């Protein structure tokens, strides 16, 4: 009798919700590819400033959209002096403003899919203001 009850209990438990499949929100989201000018990895020679241009071109489909974030901060540490986040387009032009004089700067660029936050493109480059 115990064996029969055990068998029935196991059958009921395995038939209730055991085979539900959740859909992956990242399934079908293509990788983001982009280029920047100055190029990622570049070390740009010192210039007078105080403003410095950045162009970011998305070379892949944006699907459901993406956001682009640009952060500029002193390479030696400290707070960012420039931060801008906006909806990404294929061509994105930024003007990094208020660069401190005699400072080496690192610029971090991140493009993140709106459909799946783990689909991201990142790059960085360095420049200096005289």
C-alpha cells in the first residue's frame, strides 16, 4: 500500500510545473559592435581643449534600442567631470567639456542593449589637456 501511495505522490509532483520553460530575454539579441573616433585603446596627444570631440558609430543593428554612456574622468582617479547617457543612434557625436588643464583623462564608452542588459559593447581611450 505504501508503495502505491509513494508512486502516486511522485507522479503528481513530477506532473505539476516540472516542465515549464522560461524564455530567455537575451535570446535572439545580437551582439553590439561599434567604432569610435578617437579609436578605443588610443592615447591622443595633449591638446589645448577645454572641449574634446568624440564620435561613436554603431555598426550593428540596435534591435529594440540601446543606450550609450560616455564618462570622462582623471586617469589618476577622482570623480568624473563629464557624464552623458542617451539613446544610441547609428552615429553619435559628443563634445567632452570642462576637461581640467594639465590632466590625463580616461574616457569610458558603454553601449547597452535595452532588450538585454548583458549585451554590451565597451571601449575606452586616453587624452590629455595642455
